[in-house]
């Protein structure tokens, strides 16, 4: 039974009172190859490339009562349980089943519904995250070090550049916390992130057309913003491989491809990093990639989106609905311009 959810179009002027729950404890395209940022085959419209998600949308579902197979590390983490059924705009959480079964993770496959299967044996322990570059105290963090930081719940909208979206209750901690520990130098202007490179485990890395490993970047002030988190879990459980276990970035006001998964390296740098998508399709993807309904992707509009689990489309919000929190960061930037 599919329950039809009337698509509620949230006006941009809706007052935003972001709820933050502290719970304590705690290449160039080869000519014939068509790529899409997290989109699979570029010859398809985003609607079509993600249309198969319908099969997963069985209407509202309770978060699964039994924990998934992912085991927390020996010393934790202690995850806060899900504390709300909606985000701060009143938007329903996307069901757990959909969040773990409809994924973009090109290191495994471009087929969203096969990622979970292909990633099921991905080894997420032991895991280290090396933080260095222009810092006074470079440090390699063991994943258990990160689990020992207080884990907070953050309910965020995730807007993929392919024009679909979800609402996900993440668990994690502000990236700023980690960065402060390594003491960035004044020359550090950007943060560069890297995903694990391991073609034996990640079959997608054997395919050409992409500049592996997956790289993403943020400007220093974006990285230090309180909304920017490193996530270790979702729905009160440790991340599963398909969602970027054991630790991934989440930047809710930017298109989903900025939220890089399974991070092993974080470098503070002076120059703007070149992300995988900038290198792969520079004419389509810029560095900032802020969600903006008025700036179309070269091949489709970004004015509307489909919330997975709903019929119909809804209006896309500037900065994915987080304008009040982040618009100041871009005071000098022409938002109409495509970066
Ligand atoms: N390393 C890596 N990170 C990635 C991707 C990827 O292919 N590889 N896909 C991105 C895209 S396009 C999106 S929309 C989100 C999807 O996150 P989810 O599968 O947890 O919902 O992850 C992003 N992070
Ligand atoms: Mo995406």
C-alpha cells in the first residue's frame, strides 16, 4: 500500500528554527561514457535515473526496531536514539529502509539499489583518519577516538544534485571539533577530504572515467560551520557501508555529492581542492555546489525535487532550507553564477 503524501511546498520565507538535539554521551569523460554526479548514466534524465526508487517507497515506515548488522566498536559508540519524527520544518523522516537501500556510492556501483549489496562486506574496522596539511598538530585518529567524542543527533535534509531528496537523522559531531584539535595554521584556506582507495574492496574504482579516489573540499569557514558534521551513524545506529561507514561528511546546504563517504584523509590546504566531480565533469560541477533552485544543472532544472517516498514534486529551497544559517558565508558571491 502506497500512502500518498500531499507534497507540501514549503515557502522559502518559512521561519527556520533549526532544531539541534544534543543528546550527550556519548578525467575527462571518455567520449562515449556518460556520467552524472551521483547520477549514473548521463543520458538519462535525473528523473529516470532515480525513478526506480519508487519501488522502495512503501509509505511511512517505522524505523526498524532491530539493530542492523553493523556492530559498534568495542568501546562504543553510544548513539543517541532517534528523538523526533520530523525535521525542523515538519518534514517527515525518510524511512530507515529507504535510507539504507537507495544510495549513491560510485566506488561500488552507479546502480543505487545495488550499493547496499555490493558494499555489505566492506571492511570498516580497523579504520584511521589522517588529519594533516597546514596544521600545527597533525594527528591520525583511530575511529574509536572519533566514537569517543560526544555524538549528537542532527536531522538534515539531503538534496542530491539529481533532484531527489530525503530527510535523515544523522548521528555525528561537528567537523569543527576535529579541526580545532589539530590547530589549523593561518594559511589554511580550504579543507580537502579523501575517501578510501581500495579497488579490491570497491569494484567501482576499477572502472575508468573517474579520478579515484573520491575527493571533496570545503572552504575553511564552511568546514567550521556548526551545521557541517562528520557522521558516524544514522537512525541511532552505526553507519552501514552503503551510507559511508565508518565516518562521512554531511554538509546539508550543498548538493549530496559534497558529503563524501568513508573518509580516510583530511588535509588543510591553501588552494581550492579539485573534487572528483570538478575533475570529471568541470562543465557541470563547481566547487561550491550550494543547493539553489534558480541555478539549473546544465542538463536539468533544480527548481523542484522529489522527496523519496512521496509522489509529485516539491519546490527546492535555497541552500536546501538552511539559508538563515549559511547565506552569510556567501555574501560576496554571485549566487546566480554557476560555480
Ligand atoms: N566517496 C563517495 N562519497 C559520496 C558519493 C560517492 O559516490 N562516493 N556519492 C555522493 C552522493 S551523489 C550523494 S547524493 C550522497 C548519498 O548519500 P547516502 O547514500 O548516504 O544517502 O553521498 C555522496 N558521497
Ligand atoms: Mo547525489
